[in-house]
């Protein structure tokens, strides 16, 4: 334990305490190097995220300052708040950085350096020093207060925006969970590498939240009024590419419009009604045109805004657009939208070399049947004849590797997934399964089947086939205690393309 009791112990309590010390020693001897390496990888990734956030924040403050230079009356007060956010964020970030360094110095002693990266820590598996500094030294309570203050500050600044307030309360939550205080959960018998990684995550959250709130403050300046001073003329064509025999159509508009004033539009010296410029296109080629817009200003003087644009009239051709991917993948449906401008869809046909094609609801479902590439040719029936309109070659690839997740049902019997987090033994024993999917960031849909995996705990490694925990695994889980960690690795999965994949780790703390 990180702290001693202030009341006398009974013989039974002394016996339990001795057993706990023995278990602690066993844990210290059995912290997996793979787990420690995992913390190193996560910590390095978080530092890269922080670097990106700091570069983005620098540009954001510079842009804010530039807005203030142009209109200090409107922007000045908001810029002061933004600068206060910068100071408060830097203060919180540096406090956490110093907190990490002090824990590392306690763990590494004379071997410690000034770096707060997990990869530089010698005693990554030390289970005592984080608790010694955070709990016995009382600094964990101080850290909690710093995080609470920063969270409350962001919530106050985003008054009126419940979505943002909820986000900040969630990101920087320090509530007790399951009767365990936030400080105990953070530092009690936690490896130094784990604690430092979690603190780096808080630093990343500080930089990300800093960008969020500064962007929010920037939006409050209502710079639309300021930018109206930069009036420009625009030509908005329906398309710059027209099939011969079709019609070119473009809308000429101002970028900032006063509804009390009616502009006059001119193209090539001729007036254009309501800014709608139309040309019958009977020849192929490139065409340019110029004009100007006249409008009376607030001072009563008429101002003229010139513009120029161009369009292309081309011979008939096919347009292919893969709506899901820029390549085709084996084993899944690749959805294409294929059309020929000026030709009805029922008069368009598609031929595939190296794959199969099926038209469903106006879309073309294409499946490659060979490696390398496939060729797609598009034909249009014009005047009773099939004319080649074009096509293209697409590389054939296997679908990307999915991510591994542990799927379980929450208290409301709603399916949830986790890669790295905390679960109870009861949840683990209630029918969890290992799944493979692309998660929330999926670009394509594909079903994967987990065929085998290995569970690693302090009691050793257990292999199983399929996606469910074996009875031996459940037995080992039943022996684990709060704070113990189990790791699922060597996860194998097979997708619709028949290729077996090796997926990443899943790590759960009891």
C-alpha cells in the first residue's frame, strides 16, 4: 500500500497485509515487457500529437492576432481571453510535466535524466514511487485540484454551449469510480510507465482543449462584418465542361451582398439579367469571357467589380467515380457511380476485364477476380450504336487490416467495445468476445472472423481458438485482483478476402 493506517491492526488485518505484500512482490516480478513497451509506444504517440497540437495552436494565435490588428475594437477583448487561455493552459501543462519528472527522479534516482518520456525511464515497472509521490506525498490531491481548476475554467468560458461544456467535463473528469478515489486509481500500485503515460495523455488533452476553446472564442468575434469590406465578384458555373450540343450555364454573383441594393451584371459589354449567363454550345474547345458587376456603395458612389472565367466544351466521354475507394479490394463489393454526361443511365453499359459487375439501384457493384489490376470500359448507346466513352484501370489490393477489440455488454445490455481500459471480472466472465473491425473510422465495410488468440496474465499464457474466452482463461481471470492486468495478443482474424491477419494487443485492467 502507498500509505499506512492510523488505527491499530487486528491479527487478521496483519495477515491480509502480509499477503498483499507478497502479491505485490509477485506483480513486480511479473510485469510484462510487452506491456511496458506498449506504454512506451502510446507515450511516444501522445508526444507527437502534442507537437502537432502546439503547431496548430501557434497558427491559431497568430491568426487571432492578425484579426486584432485589422479590427482591434471588435477583436481586442476576445484576444485578451485567448491569451489568458494560453497562460492557463501553459501553467497546467508545465505543472503536469514537472509532476512526471519528479516521479521519474524518484524511480530512477541517480540514473534519471530531464526527459519526461517513458522510453527514457529505467525503472518502468516500479510500482511504488508513483504512489509514494502522489499519495503519501499528497501531490496527487494537488494535481486533481489543478485539473479541476482548468476544467472549470474551460466550462466557464464556454458558457451557453452545453456540448462543449459536457466535453470538457468528460475529458477532465476526476470523479471517484466504484468507491475508489481518482488519486488512488491513478497512483495506487501503478507502474511508473503507466502513470507517466496517463499524465502525458492529460497534457495532450490540455493542448487539444486549448485549441477548441480558442477557436470558439475566435468565432465569437463575428468577423463576417469585417470581411465584407473585401468584396469580390465570382462566377459560379453549373459546370465548366459541356458536351457538344449541351448548354453552358453560370451564375455571376458578389461574395458579399446587401439585400437593399440591386447589382447590375455585364458580360462582354452586354447586360445580363439577374446575373444568369447562358451560352448555347455548338463547338468543342475552350472559351473565355470577362465582365463586371456595378453596385452603388454606402457613400452613394457606383463601384465596379470585374471578373473573368472560362469553360470547356468537350466531345462525349465517360465519368467514373469510385464512391468508396480509390482502388478496388478483393473479397468485398466496390461501389461505383458510372455515368456519361448527356446520356440516360439505361443507355450506359459497363464491361469488366478481371472482375465481375452487378448493377444495383443505379450503382455498379464491382468485385475483382484477379490480382494486379482490372480494366473498366464504359459504352453509351447513341443512335442505336454502342460507342466507347472511356474507362480506366484500377489496382487490386487486399482490404486493410482491422483493429482488435474486446466486445461486452454494459449494464443496460448495450454492446460496447474496448481496446485498453478497465473492466470488472463479472463483465469479463459474462460472455465477452474478441472481434476485429475498422471501428468508428471505417472507410469500407467488411466482416472479419477471429480464429485464435492468447491471453496473458500474472498466471501465465493461455491459447485458444475462436473468439471467446476458454474455460481455462475464465478460471485465471477469476483469480485476478483489482489492478491486475490481462493482455490479449497473437490475435488472428480472417476477412472476406480469405487473408489471415495478425492484429494488435488488447489490454484490460481489473
